C-alpha cells in the first residue's frame, strides 16, 4: 500500500512540475495583451517595416531641398603667337577670353510644392501600410497565443484525468489483493493509466512546441508562459453597419487604399507640372580682352518632343487603378466582416449549448465513480464514464478555442484587434 501511495504522490509532484515549466529558469507570463505589446516592440517583421517609414521621411526631406547653384567657368586661349597683342606673352589677359557664371534652375508651375505634397502623401501611405502589417501580425500573434492556451488547457484536462485514473488504480490494486475484483478489471485500469501517461507526455511536448512558436512572434529567446486567467473580451457591436464603420476607422489596408488614391491625385499634379520646361537663369562676368563685362544668362528646354507624356499618362492610369482597388477592397471587407460575424455568433451559441453537456458529463462521472467505489457498478461503466468525461472536456475547450478564434478573427477583420494592445 505504501508503494502505491508513493506512486500517486509522485504523479502529483510530476504534474505540479509540468504546470510550472520552470526548468531552473524564471518564466515570464504573458497575457494576450502583453504578448501583442511585446510583438509590437520586438517582432522582426515590424522592425523591418518601420524602416520603410524612415525611408519615406527622407523623401520628404529631399522634396523640400531647392536646386543647387551651378558654377561655370570657361577660358579661351589664343594659340598663334603672331596674333598676340603687341607680341606679348601668352599669359597676358589680352590674349585670352574668360567667362565666369553662376546660375540657378527655377522650379515653376508649382513643381516644388507638388513634390513635397507627393512625398508627404507617400509617407502617409507607408504609415498606413505599417499599421496594416501590424494588424495582420497581431492576428497571427493572437492565434498563436490561443494555440498555446488551447494546448495548456488540453494538458490540464489530461492531468485531471491522470490523477483520477491513478487514484482508481490504487484502489483497484488494493481490491485485487483482497480478491474483490478480477485481474481483468485491474489490467483495464492499468491500461487506462498507461494511455493517460502517453497522452500526458504528448500534451507536455505540445505545450512546449506552441510556446516556442509564440516566442518567435514575440521576438524573444526567453522562456515564456501563458496567462490562463486572462479574459480579453470586450463588448463588440452586433450591427454590421457599425462594424463596417469601425473598419473604415481602424483597418490599415482601407486607409492605405484611400491614401493611395490621394497619392495618385498628387502624382497627376506633379507630372503635369514636370511637363513644363525648367528654366535656368544666372549672372555672367567675363573680362574679354582684359575689358570687364557683366551680363545675365537664361536657358530653357524647348518642349518640342519631351513633354513628360509617358509619366502623365501613367499617373492617370495609376489613379484609375487606385480607385478600382479601393472599390474592390470595400466589397472584400464587407464580405469578410459578414463571414467573421456569422462564424463568431455560431461559435458563441455552440459554446453556450456545450456548457450544459460539460456539467452533465461531470455529474455522470462523479456518480459512476462513487457507485464503482461502493461496488454498485462495474469497471466498464467507470471507464466509459471516464472516457466520455475526457472527450466532453476536450470538445468543450475545442469549441471554446473556436469561439475565441472567431472573436479574434472578427477583431482582425474590423481592425479592432489593435485595441487589444493598448
């Protein structure tokens, strides 16, 4: 009897160790909100995406820079000594002509203003693209967090079933020694315990695997733990119209599509202004034959051939493309929200219906276990009740995971998932 109780106590200790998952390291427990915040700071994909914003800012700086001054110098030297003035040496100023010029290109037709506006719109577009990347990443992080949560729940269920089976095994071993039950009943109990042992080891490894996947999204190499107590739900509208309105506020891809249309408008104005030739004016100083002269210079391209036709046509095509993509995206978003909302409602109802089954399976197990211990039923009835309880528990948390996943998906489609990280 002492050996059996020792085995039972050892089983409890092993379960406690598996729950803590300390392994001589200090674990950081992450709620879903903390995981999203960690990913926002450390995820390598987001870090790379932020660089696109920094590069777009440099385009704004470049657009604001005015054209440099142009310095020009020309020297024309007489090469025939017979033509030198008064037979003077070649180095005399009368034997050569020099020209010194400083000029500056002029940006006309609002070219600089349109460049700055185009750069600012492009920066805004990159910011929306970043928020869209963040929205999609948060959906991946939340889904992986839920996978780790589900694995932990499955482990907890197996742990409870394992404790129950170990306690019955101790009782049956004593009963068998007292010739109360047959060897077959004992073997059936032992088989159940071994089955739960295998499932228990598999469940532990599954938890480790899912948490390792989550570590990558969080951008950390430290050991982590899932906060099993967090309830991350907040009230969400059940009106499709309100959900669509929220999507227009929070979805980065919709904002990016709207901004891309604005970028296209700005590009049309820019390319139209670039069709005008860019004049260049300057001041000239030249001592011709040692006589100083001062004048002005001006030059301009003659737009007989190049009037920026290709880029102007392209800018209008890009505008049409942006409007077409925006229309398509709005239809796609509405469809996504309707599907996500219907799935969310279905999973919510399924979860509510399953809670009754969960309570019933627990009551049946408690009654059958009590009856079996008192000798009022057979081991087969207990094993059937035990397996039915385990299957019901596993199905319940599978349904609960589906409900939570559909909730995350609804937040993702409306763009509200970013609010979980606040």
